[in-house]
């Protein structure tokens, strides 16, 4: 009888110990699961509860320098005096990018700028955006190759009528645009054929905006949500339509922003071919008041 009692007690003790061990393990797993879920939930909650800034707040945020480039090539005799502002020699472009890297600038992309302006998201130290207009092939062969050297990323505003064209000026192919996108650069819209935004008709919202967006999205497999105005010219009365057609923000040149649509009038400055690297450095400081001059 005592032997039976001992056996029963031993069995009961084993069961209790095993039960305690199982409960502890399952408890730890449950705790781990809860912690993981909690972290995810917190991130979602934080994101959901972030209130978008109003226009006044966006206007008050310090502007981020945004540079604009067109053709990266040497001047030729037939170039007009006006065209010289849109042309920068390859060696000067490389010099300017080296200066930015040596000065501690970090390139950002439109989504980062948007999140900073709208939600106050943090940016890297000395942020700058490097943008290219018009689809010129030298932006790929020289521009992109130079940016890669310094770990920079760029924003390419594509004029879709030019894709794949060859001539006095060669333009990027679909494959090159896709490669830029795949490598982490931003592909954005610059209309179909560079029509002045201030002169848009109702039909142009299809031919100059919707169709180019669709084409670029087919090429890259990604959403196209940013736009640059040809010639930097905009019309305040039409800015609201950019949001209706799927754009989160748009870029002008160096004119004043529209206080009612600051996201759709983000300023850029052209880096003219006549500038030295030092000229560009001072121009960035003067135009955007971002860093103190040395």
C-alpha cells in the first residue's frame, strides 16, 4: 500500500512539474508574441495618429535645398546664351557633386521630403535633393554614374515624348529609366512634351498628365506621385487639380511658393554651367538658408 502511495505521489509530482514547465514555456511564447504584436501596433498607432501639418506649418519649416539639372555636356557653337544656364560640363558636374559629398550633404528622395514637410519626419544631416529634367541620356550615363560614386540618389523628371529618341541630343530609353528606378532613384513626371502648365486645356490633363503617369508606372512598376513644372511655371488656380490627378507634391524653380499650395510649389534652383563648386555652395546657402557659410 505504501509502495502504491509512493508511486502515485511520484506520478502526481511529475505531472505538476511538467505542467509548470509547459505553462512557463507557453507563457514565455505568449509574452514574446505579445511584445512583437505590441511593437507593430505601436508603430501603426503612431503612424495613424500623426496629424498632417497645415499649410502655415509647412511654409514655416526650413526649406531643404533642391538642385535642378538639365543637360550634362560641353557647350557647342550653336547653343544659345540662354541655353548655357541649362548646360553643365561633365567635369564641372563631377566637381560639384564631389563638393556636396565633401561638405557633408546627404541626398534625399521626394517621399522623405514629403514626410518631413507634412509629418515633421526626421531627415539626415544636411539633406539635399538632386533632380534632373527632360530625360536627357547624359543624366543616366554621366549623372547617375557620378551620383553612385558618392552614394547619392537622384530624382528624374521624365518628359515621355522623348523616351528612346536619338539625334543631336539623345534621350533615355525605357530600360535606362527602369534601371534608375530599380537602383533606388525616383522617377517622376515632367509632362508629355513640356507644355507650359499655365496654358493647360482640359484635354491636357489627359495627354500631359494622366497618360505620362501611366506610361512611367508601366515602365517602373511603381507609383508616380511627383511632378515638375516645365519652365518652372505654374498657375495657382490649377494647382488643386494636381492632387486630384494623384500627385503628392510638385516642384517649381526659384520663384516664390504659393502659400495655399506649398506642397505643389516646392522650390528648386538651377546649378548653372558657369558656376564653380564654391559658387554653388554659396548659392545653396543663400537660396535655402540651410547652412552657415564658411
